[in-house]
C-alpha cells in the first residue's frame, strides 16, 4: 500500500474542464435554490392541511407524510425522470421527453417533494410548539384571529422553526448532488465527467468536495448567527412591546 | 405469471447465489449503523474532552464527513481510494466503507448531544458522593446519555436506511438497481417495479421507525419507574 498518485492541477485549469466545474457550481446552486423554495411551499401546504380543523384534509396529509418520509430522494428523482412522462397522456409525455431541460426540472421537483415532507413536519412542530399560554394571551389582548397569527404566533413559530429549517436547507443543498443520476450537469456530475474524459477525477473531486464543505460550513455558521440573534431578542420584552407593528389596543 | 423479478428485487440470487435487492439494503444499513456507532463513541468523546489537537482532528473529521454529499463520499471510496492506495475495492465493500464513515460522523454528533444533555446537577451530585471521574461517566453519564439519544438515533437509522438507496451508483445490485434492471427487462412492468421499490423502502423504514418508537417508550418507562 503506497501513495503512487501524482497530482496534476493544470487539468482543472484547462478551460474545457474548468467550464464543467463552473457550470456544475451554477447548476448546483440553481437546483438547491429552486427546490428549497418549492419545498417550503409544499411544506406550508401539507402542514396547514395537517393542522386544519377539517378532517378530510388532515388524514391524507398525515398519510402522505408518513409514507413519503421513508422514500429516498433518489427514488423520486428516477421516478420523475423515467416514469412520470410514461404515465402522462402520450402527447404530453413525448413533449417532456424531447424537452432538453426536463432532467433539471425532474430533479428540482423530486428534491422538492423529498424535502417538502420534512419541511412540513418542521413547520407543523413549530406551530404546535407555541404554548397555549401564548395563544391565549394573544386572544385575551383582544386580537382578531388574523392578528393573533400575524403578530404573535407566526413570528414565534419562525423562531422555533428556523434552526431546523436551515439544517434541512443544507441537507437539500447536499442532496442536489443526487441529480447526477439522471444526467443533470451539476457539480458531482462534472467531477465524474472529468474523470471519464481525462482520468484526473481525483483533483476534480477534491475541488468539488471542498466546495460542498465550504458552502455547508458558511451556511451553517450564518444560520447559527441568525438563530443566536433571534433568541437574544426573544427575551427582551421591552423590544417586543415597543415594536410599532404590534399595535395592541390599550383600552 | 412468474414472480422471479419480485424475488430478484427482494433477495437477489440468495440463498443459492449472491444476495441482492432489499436484503443488501437492510444488511448494509444494519451493519453500517452498528459499525458507525462503534466509531462514533470515541469520536464524540474526543470532540468533547480530547486535547487541543485530537479534539480538532475529531471535529474536522466529523464536519468534513457531515458536509460532504453521500454520493460524493461513495465516489471517493469507490473510484478514488483505489487510486490512492493501489488496491481495487469491490463495490459492496466501498459502499460499506462510505456508509460507515457517513454514519460514524452523524452518530458522533448524536452521541455528543446525548452525553452533553445529561444535566450537570446529576454529574455534580455523583461527584459529591465521592465517585471517581470514570465511575461518574460509566454509571451516570452513559446510561442517561444513551437513553436521551434514542429518538435521534432511531430517526438517524431510518434516514441511513433511506440513504442506502444511493449505493446503486457504484454498481451494487441493491433494491434500486434490481428494480431498474427489472423495469428495463420487462418494460410493461415498469410502473409496478417502481412501486415495489418505493414500497420496499417505505415498509422497512416504517418498521425501523416502529422499533425506535417502542424502544423509546420502553426506556422512558424504566426511567419513570426508577424515579418513582
């Protein structure tokens, strides 16, 4: 067992390979960004379904979360890419097949569905974690139901939810690498492409790994700072009372 | 209609030939969970109480593995480790190495959170009764810490099982790969083989969740009895 590999960093600097990596970074950010936004929307819909008083909304959403949280993201990606166009009507399916960016769209939708399940769980737990005391306090101040939510409950829930949501977003960013299985030209795909074209995969993969680590650490520390800040203002009641947005009737 | 494709997706060629399908996923998830736990405890201890250098190394190891995507880790273990060390690794073994590294990093954080969530009052009380540092750790911190980390460990076990779906990219014939093969060989069964894939992951995942839930209840129950 000995180290026999000689690094050749000039390969990555060659413009054709450098372009693979740069496009890869761009696609990784595109996938991560859009799938995170979409998954938060999906999460809000499912969470409000589970929290709604109508029981015909509650059980399908609960059942969906119960099943979908056990299904791997890779499955969703392959499903949306290979199977979904097949179960559509023929004309629509063939349009999707022939569309060049369908892989990208399938990847984004698949990751959103995977992440949305977790996001819905986080949001629901956040709303449930607001103690009934806070709810009743808001009510007894004479706030209407809408005011209760906008002024008191949602800001509190955001504070509870934010750390977990940031964690999920980092996870989703890492999951964007799974899109390479359907040939989306993101960063992990680029490293494999460089490996197969130049046999210099080690350098490319090292660069990609460092990129993922740096982005994850930066995002993690930003979310940590934000969390500390939100928590520090939580305990100064004076700030909360002086907020102009919280116009509590004083009579 | 023969159900060969179904047994191919569930157990591969086992018991006559090499195992495959869902059996590989379950086997890898279980073995990597246990191996990961074995590595996780010393890592967590080093991060919590190690010296400056060893603590930094443990932290760096954990953070690097936690922020690398699993698929990239698999490529490292399958394509790049052989280049570095000059030995070819069969796909199943590289999947095992990657998943063990991955699960040891995640579980180290769970173990650390579990140990540090033991109230300092408990530790101080034990020290006040004259127990030595190691006695305190073995009798007070470990049992309570293990109990506190059960929910997180259970949910990690579920997610590790889910993550074994990725190993098909290095050529392990697991549930995903055998489902893809089955779908390719009989195109009219494509939808059903995808459904079987999803159902396989969902059912086993739910069973793991259920086991975790039962274990959690049971451990909490003993705590209640002790405190009463």
